[in-house]
């Protein structure tokens, strides 16, 4: 721990103590300096992290209020920012230059956009946080180019499994966290092993194509519904339409490429596409041969935007990928997973129309398909199947004035699943009777949300949502929210909501499916206070969540009963509405957003406990009592930047009935989730250098994952002797120290 603390202190010193050559440069030749201010043409908002360059002079980034100081070289000044058209201009008066950047693909008429499509934080939603594309670019990993893994560094987001992209927020499992991509909510948007837990996963998303990600960890509007806990909304960005742009990145363990630009002589039609390929397995096995399960993937994403008229737009998107999880025959049991393959495809089409200056109408349709095959060490199938989703969503937004807005949507989503599941005799390794499963269900829902500001310091909001699932029933939810600004820098925010989540099609019709399942229900309450001054902000939040009718499969794992007999161990144990859960906690975040140095320190303390008829009270599977996250990104020089991420946490319980005795051997127990994984700690270091080229720029990367080489563990499927109650191989080491080098070319 001492070595880790020294490494963490060293990485933090990069952000706190680094000398600022940008200030030194701006102090030179004071008589010829130029004060540049950059704002958004449509909103007037300042634009931080805009690249400002006068002629061939050294480039400088704007600060949190969109300002920068450069030397007036007597030549045109260029301003560049992702998502905006590059602007080149000259100062009209000495020493001062104001630049307004035009968003890519801006329509001729503008209208106030509300809801998740705006990509902005909403008033009255405590603890909500938005991460921009610039933040993602600084924190993304060369080793695992996965935006969900990057978002695991957000304050309050718990994760201790480095092979899985899933997020646990405030003690909720990932299946209770809603993942929304461009207003399409689907649980299939990850590379993973279907139907098997404790393996690996990677988000089916390309970070180069993302504009922003917004996490709502607690109470708030339920525009997409069918989510018991947090919601993560991700927006892809529009393509730049001024010229053809591209990016290609290669390292020893991964490669990505993206291309964007206009189609035709004007920017009315633009395209954006990207491809990723991971081959990290070989370096992980070279560094640590004892690591068993490895995960590799290949995916591609494309988006086409067309401005039909000044008031109408049409867009289409395609997302496709395949992945494989490989245990390398480390497990020999006839029913053990050796390889898990998955192929997923999503196609979307969206139309948007503006009616005057007050209305926006949108229509979106999508289809998602996933094929999977899991095999044992004999290469014989364990699980095979296909899952499909069809979605239609109609949205209307009305903003008659800045102080009032309403938005509503009608949503329909159809789910289909079918497949086979095979168990093998442990002795003869011959298959038992094949189990076939298939089912379908339809979710229909609607919401209405309103926001009103009776005073510039007060914002009130609320709404209701109704969902109906065929064969399950209906659910009515709602929410109230308020924000009061005590001073221009200090605000209090509170919200309460009633959420519901229906059992999915596999929980009802899969190998462990059950009839008569009901909606899981939850009541959430949040209260927070926030303070902002310049580049600094501080937020403190408290939360409570109570759940009822939670889904559970307790008979899937072996356990010792009160009569000291062994029970459970049925891999096809049915789901049931058996759990009540309570979560409560506090979160503190200190954040700085500045062109020269930005980052955050986030601490959360929480408790999640559950109870059922079988187990009176036990720790939740994702109960993480203490979590400290520190991120820092610093502009070392005009062409150098560095970032660090530190995570320290008490770990999750081993999910199941386990205990240690005497010599630390693990045995089956009567107490659920009583044994915990060791504390988690990890330090990541990254540095990047820009090299200007006649056409574009070259980026050089260096990265060290788990720089302190901490020995972090993850739970795996255990081997259990039901006669002696001894449990073998309950955990394995996660990623060791992994160095990586890479380069990228951008034009």
C-alpha cells in the first residue's frame, strides 16, 4: 500500500505542481499579445479547450471561460474545436479578438432543445454529471479503448472488475442501469457472453464518435423508463462538414480508425464512421501467464446525417460487432465455459422537424439483433441463441419561452428471444436432454415532463410515466424536482421519483425463466448542494433508495442451510420477485474544468443491503462502502499533455454463501455475501504529444495501466466439493501492470 500511495502522490503532483509554459509564453512580448475569446454562435456560451493558433506560432487552448492569450503574429488566427466548424479570422482592433464558432450541421432556425437530446445538465437533477468528448479523449485508455470503462472513473461509479465494462451505480447491478445511445435504450449494446456472469464485456461504442455522456445516478426524469436505478445517456456527434477529416490509431494491443466529412459539394449531407479492433490478449498473457479469461472484439459504427431543409433533418446509423471470450481450456468440467462468442448489430433511422421557434418533433426507429454461442472445453455447445429488439419512439418538445418547456414521448419496443441450452453429464460428458426456450414480449410506454422557472433563481420540474408489458402488467411512475439558487454560485437541488423495471424476455422465457414475474419497484430520493466559482465546482449529495419485488435466483448457487445440509446448485433455478433492498449514502465531488489543468476528486460512502424470505438480511452484491476516485489531466506544454487516474475502494462481497476458516481456506456457509474481495486500488498514467504535420497532426501515446502493479482480484465461477464444503478457485488476479505505446494520425 505504501508503494501505491507514493505512486499516487507522484501522479497527483503532475496536476498540482507542473509549471505552466503557456503562461510563460503569454508573458513574453506583452506589447504584442492578443486576448482571444471564443463562444458558441447559437448559444453564446464560452467554449473551453478550443485550440487557438496564430499563423505558425505555438497553439494555445482556451480556459474554462473560453479565453486564451496568444502572441499577435500579424497573421490570421485559427480556432479549432471538435463539433464546430474551424474558423480563421483576423483581429479588427489591437489586442482583442472575439471568435464565434458555428456548430457542425446547424440548422437555419434554432429552437430550445430540452431533455437528453440537448446533452446538457438539467436543473433539479442532483448529482447528474456530463462528460464531454474532450474529457473522454483525455481519460480514454490505449489498452482498452472503451468509453464505458472510461466512464467508470466518474465519481460514485463503482467497479472492481477490470474485464467488465458494466457500471454499478450506488450499489445497483448493471442490469438496473439504463444504457441509452442516441435515444435507443437497449441492454444488447455491449460485447459480452450472453447468459453467463463473471466473464468479460466491452461497450459496443466507439469513443471517437461520441459527443458527450450524461449520468443520472438517482432520482430524475424517466424519459426512457423501465429502469430501476441510474441512467447513462450517450450521444454520438455530428460529422464535421467543412472538409474530409480522419483519425487512425495503432498500438501493440489495439487499433482504431475513423473518417468523417461531407458528401457532395455542400455540407447538407455528412457521414461519420469508425472501426475498432482489439488484440490485447497476447500482451496480457505475456505479462501474466496466470490470467485465464481474455476478451477480444471487432466492431464498426457509421452515421449519415442529411439536412433535408432548413427545418428538417434525417439521420441513419449502423452499429455492428463481434467478440470472443476465451478461457484457453483452463476449466475442464463438461459444463464449464471455455469460449463465448457474440455478434451484435443495430440499425437506426431518425427524423427531426422544427416547427417555428418553439416546437421540435422527432421520430426514431431501431432494430437490434444479437447472436451468441457458448462452448465447453470439448467445443460442444452450452448455450446458443438469438435476441432481437424492435423500437419506435415519437418525441415532441415545446419551449414557448426560456422559463417554460414541456417534452413527451410515446415508446414501443418489442423483444424476441429463442435458443437452446445443454447440460452434460460430469462423468461421461454426454449431453442431457436439450432445453429449448423462446418467448416474446412488448413494452409500450409514454411520459410527459415539464420544467418551469417562476424566478431566475428557482427551477421546478415534474412528470409522470406509464409503462405496460404484455404478460406482466403495467406500472405508473413519476418524479418531482426542484433547484433553488441561493446565490449566483450556490444552489440546492432535490428530487424524488418512483421507478419500475419489468422482467426482461430471458428472465421470463429463458432457461431460468419463470411465469408470474412482476415489475421491480423503487422509490428514490436525492438532495444536493452545489457551489461553483470560475473553473472550480463542489457538489455534495445524499441519497436513499428503497426497492421491492427485486428479482433473484438464490437456488442457482450452492449454500448450507440452517439444518447444515447443502442446497442449491441448480443452473436453471428460476427467477422470482424475492428481494427488498435499501441503499443510502453520501457523495462529495470537487471538480476543476480548465484548459490548462482539469480533473476531479470524488468520494462516496454508501451501504446497500437486501433481504428475502431465505436470507433475512445481507449485503448487496455490489455493496461498495468507500470509493475514492481522482482524475487529473494537465496541459504540460502546447504540444504535451498528461493524465492520471487513481481508484481506491473497499471491494464488493463475493456473491454467494462463503466463509473462511482457520488457514484462510474458503468453505460454503449459511450466510449470504458475508465474505468480501480484498480492497481495490489502481493507478493509471498516460502522456500524449502532438506533432504538427503539413497535413494534420501526429499524436504519440504512452500509457501504463495499473502502474503500481497492485494485485486486484475478481470473482470467478468456483469449484465446490459438496461433501467437504471446500470451495476452490473463487477468485483470480486481474490485470497486472501493462505498459502500452501507440500513435495516431489526424487530418
